[in-house]
C-alpha cells in the first residue's frame, strides 16, 4: 500500500507581506500541489532579529550594465560558515531544474528586502552578503512531504556580524515550547496576482505536541513538527525558512539564542501546518557535510522511479 501521507493534497509554503495585519500561506510557485491558503499574522522584521535567515533568490530579469533583478524563491537558515539548511521541495520545480543547475541561484543574508537588483557576484558588506551555490544536497528519500530537507553549500564563507550569523540545530526530538518564531516573504491575498511583501516578516508560531499531531493525522508524525492552522498566526515564512524556539531543554541550545527546530514545509488547510523536524535529520546533516549533488540527485531520481512503478507490483 502506498503510504497515506504521500497522497494527501498539500500546500508548499511561500508567503509574507509588508503590512503587519493579514497574510496568507500560498503554494510554491512551481508546485503541482495546491490547497486553499490560510490567513496568518506577521510583523515587519527588524535588522538582526533573525540573523541566520537567508533568501534563496532566482533571477527575474536582466537590467543594463550587468545588473539582474533577483526575487525570493525560498528561505533557508545558516547552520555553519558554508552550509544553509532549507527544504528539498524548493528545488523540485521545472523537473528539478535548480537542483541540477544551482549556479543559477544566489543566497543572500542580512537583507530585509524581497526583490533586489545586483550583479549576482559574491559580495560582503554591512548591509548584505551575496553567495553563489557551490553544491546542493537533497535528501535521497525525498518525496513531498516526506524527508523535505536539503543542504546548500555556498562558494565563500559567511562573515558573521550582528545581522548575519549561524543558528544551532536541534538534536533532541521533544515537544517544543508553544510559541516559536518563523520568518519570510509572501503575498497579501489568496491569489498569485496579490502583492508580494517587499520586506521580511516575522510571526509567532503556536506548535502542538507530537501526540496531538499524530492523533490529528492518524499516523506517525515523529518526523514533523505541527502548528495549529486554525489560528490566525499559524505560520509566517517561506518554504525552507526556519522554525526556531527558545527554552527547549535541548542540550545544544545556548542562553538567549534561537534554536533551529524545523524547516517550513507545507500544510493541509483542514489540519495543520507542517515543518520538517530537524532533530530527526541530525545524523543526515552530519553525514552529508561533504556530499556531492550528483549522488544525491541520482538517489532521488531512483527513489521517484521506484515510487511510480511500485503500484504495478501490487
């Protein structure tokens, strides 16, 4: 039997806006999944509030004199001098085009703006830091929403400063504090024609216990963190963006520092918003510290083929 979770309709999250009132969760631009958006609340982020957040940007159009307009594709979190943690589904669009051609994208840290005009060259200044993607590793068993996690390796080390820093990743699989935080960009309404937020937004996220999430979904949800999508502040963050908490009792958490516990993944409008539980992938992150994109992508391709042909043998 095909696992139940794989055939449920989901939204892939890519959202936020400028005004601190009503926001929505919308589908990822190229996703084949769709669910009605849910209204949430958010507030404009201050510089340095989420210093580990990055924007994975795709080129929108070319300008004169080597300048390119870049817009947000997905979020991510800096977890070391060269590594960014994000969602695997950010790379599934256009037959995994960006997974096979990561050099097309850029990773930007420090900036609070969604759309930026820039040459795309590697650069570090007090406002923002631009990096090229050297390598992307998708989980080799990814099939949305399962194993929705990926690592990006940038071409040059981040320079840590007040508005650009790394975040520690959770190692203990526990129930987290009711109120955590997420951040990202998004739209002001339900349709793709609505205005995209020009600035970064932050929102408080109300998580629910693992046991309750499992009961709601009627299956084992240990590899996910759930939040209550019935609440107006259910979620705020691009796909791949952070879910971070404080006061978790996780042994790696440091005082007054956020702990990265989840990666924004997707939602079902009548159930919960889902985040990939990072503690379940602690070993995977460590094992893939030097992985190559080709190997990870080939495993992903083989896994997809097996998923498609498996019903033929039932």
